[in-house]
């Protein structure tokens, strides 16, 4: 099946998948884990890597060319033809999904619209939302580029593993190369994971499927048609160019849809687990562990399944059952086609689920074996590294102890010599200091005695002189104080008489001023009272005249309004009567049409519900939307 995607998502849906050397025959089996709300493993997260994944079964007709449909049926043979250019479909490679699962959460590679960011942050402005959108888009493109680089590396490793002859030297070289690539890749979880179940190979629709089925191409040819199975690649890798290898490398058989099946998941798991301890080199006669048996012999489209006689009979049975149970009318042809498409979609999903389950089992077992081998190599490397580090640490500690002991002895010897020199020097200095201290002490005692005698004599003479001067100064100060007191008393008495005269004069002037102000205020009050009385009388006359004029105008307006109201009431009653008659007529017509539409819609609804009850499955689009929803909730 090939699912449509928008044009703007075709570049981001596939991490560098340009269709040069591989073509995916189906989506990796990890998509069946997308039914759970939260997915933590890399295989489960790969289910949401692309909004629309291309699931293309093999396209080989059985017993002649099938009937051509007016619509374009895309498969691995005609996907690169000129008629398919510009279509809304993409081929999703399992290697792209594996690269997305290794490097990043695949949901982060989906483009988001600016309106989604605006709805997530309602309080922010459009400028802030635009900045967030640009940052998210830059980060998404960086992650997409990283996934493309990882996909190219996976393709190179797969080619080197498939086309390199398996000898002792070649096996050792491939192991060392994979170890170096694992050490250099820091952003990816694993560097030696096996390839996806269906490696892509470019194939043109230049020759018919019947000729490809009857005439297998030679194994050594580079320009002929390439094989699309891992069985042929493994045989080419082993170098078996016999006719038996060429006959078994045919990718597509002409058998019917149900005759060929994938190997059971449990048996594949047991066989892979039993052979996990052995060497990775396959025996020449034993097929590779990644060899997958094709599930289909032709390419089915949704139109083929929906127009099959079985689907038409199933739809007719559901319609008859709904009529018998509900007693409704016939179902429109459009709803019959919708029910047929729903049943066809369910059948297609069942086929793809079987294919994915088998591929998932084999792919998981191969990855488990690769992880176990890588873990053993990593443990051995860590053990050797730890032993080497422990030995180097012990040697370093021994050298450090010897160096520390030698340094300690040298320091002790130097300290003893320095201590002896310091003790001799201290003794000499002490003797010199004691002699100098005694001489200085004697000189200080003699000088102190002379100084004390001189100080006593000078103190006595100065005390006598100061006593005479103090007595003279005291007598002079007493006389000066007495004169100042008499002069101050005379000035204060003169100032008191002058202040009393000035206060009496100011009191008389203030009294006269107050009397003049009282007379002027009384005259102003009388004049204001007279003016106010005249203004009140004039205003009362004007108010009486205006009131009478307003009453006359109000009576005239009231009579006019009553006449207009009577006219409008009569016209409104007539219009209401006409509208009621029209409304009753329309209501009768609407009820009859609504009853007919409800009966048809009820029949269509019950038919679709019956189909949903019989299928009871979720579509791929719904699982993608659920994965996107859970991823957005986790980011919040």
C-alpha cells in the first residue's frame, strides 16, 4: 500500500531516501507497537517517524497481466516511471526509519504549523510565536540532516557486510571497522545493528513481471535487473554463482496470495537464539538468517480490494441485515462504496499486520544477537582496560612512595644542619645583647637622676611667678564686671519706656482701622441683598413663560405619536398574519424533507457501524495522530 503525504512533507518524511539503491517493500515491524500511548524503545518510536508511511507489497501478476484500473497503481516496478512523477506518494525505507529511531524521536522530525504553536501559547504575541516556529524548524532540519547521515552510514555498512567475502582476515577487518565506527558515532545508540528486513534496490519498470519470473538475471551482472530479496544478496555475498543460486534469487513468485507465508515468529526466534553462540558466517548451503519469504505474489491496491465480489457480497449482507433490524429505507450508493472501502482497508491492514509481525520477529532477533555480541566485546574491552589501568596505577603509586621517602630524608638532613647553625648564631647574639643592655641601663639611670633634680627646681620657680600674676588678674576682672552690670541696667530701663509708648500708639491706629472696615462691609451687604432680590424675581418670570410653552409643545407631540402608533400597530398585525401562514407552510415542507434525510442518514450510519463492529481496528492514520498527540503531551 502507498499512502499519500502532503507535498511539503515529502522532503521531511524520509531521511535522505532518494531512491538510488534501495526500495522499501514494507514498513518496519515496529509500527505495530504504535498502538500503545507511550513508547520508549527505539523500534516503537520509529513508528511515528513519518506522518504517512509507504507500504508497498511486491508487484508480480499471477497468470497474466491483471485488469487495468483507471487509477494509477504504484508499486516498486512503476514508482519511478514518468506517469508517477508529481504524485503525492513516497516510499519509506526501513533504513530511514532505523536511522530516525537511532538518532532522535521520530515525532520531532514532523513539520509543525505556526498555528499549532500559537494555540499552545495563547498568551504570547505573534512575533514570539514566529520566533519559536523558526527555532523549532531549525532544530528539526538539523535532526533530519543527522538522520540522513546515519542512514548513509547504515547503507555503507550493509554494503560492506553483504559484498565483502567472508574469510578470517575479512571478518577481523569488518569487526575492527564496525568497532571504529561505533566509537566515532556519539549521537546514535548502535553502530552494528542489522539492516531492516527489506533493503531497497532501484528497479525500473522496463520489462514485464512475467519475463522477470521466467528468466532470472545472472548473479554477476551489474547492468541487468537487480534482485529484491536478501536471499539473493546473501548468496552473492558467499560467492555461489551456480544455477541453483540464480534460480533461488528470484524475488517474486507467481503463487497466489495465501500460498506463501512468512515463517512463524516463535520458530524464527528459536532458530536465531540457537545459532546466536555460533559464528556469524553462514554455511554455503544454509540461507541467511535475514532471508524473508514473500507474503504476496502481486501488488494489491485499495480499489482492487473494494471492487472484489467478496467485498460486494459482504456489503450487501450488511445492508440487508440493517434493513431487517432497523426497518429503514435503502442505503445510497455513496455509503455502499464507503462501507466497501472500510472493509477493503481492514483486509489490507490484516495482511500488512501478518507481514510486519513476521518481519519484526526476525529483525528483533538479529538485533538482539548483534547487541549480545557487542556487549561481549564491550565487556572484554572494559576488562582489559581496567587491568591495564590498575597495573599503571600500582606502578605510579610505588614510584610516588619511593620519591616521597627520598624527599623526606633529604628534608630531615637539611633541617638538622640548619637547626645547628641557628642555635650557634642565637647563643652569640644573646651574649652581645646582654652586654649592650647592661651598659644602656647604667647610662639611663644616671641621666634620669639629673633630669629629676632639674625638673623640681624649675617647677618651684614657675609656681611662684604664676601665683602673683593670677592674683593681679582677679582684681582687675572684678572691677570690670561691676561697671558692665551698671551700664546694662540703665539701657534696659530706657528701652522699656520706649516700647510702652509705641504699643499704645499702635493700639489706637488699629482700633480706627477696624471701625472703617465695619462701615464699608455693611454698605456692600445692603447692595448685594438688593441685587439678589431683583435677579430672583426676573428668573421666576422667565421660568413661568418657558413652562407654559413646553406644555403646549408636549400636548401636540403626544397627539402625533398616538396617531403614528395606531398606524404601525395595524400594519404589524397584518404582516404577522402573513408570516405565520408562510412559516406554517415552510415548517410542513421542512419536516417532510428532514424525515426523509434522517431515514437515509440513519441507514448509512447503521451500515458504517456494522462495518466498524466487524473490523474493530484502528487505521494507520489514527495511530500516527495518536503518536503525535502523545509526543506533544510529553514535551509539554
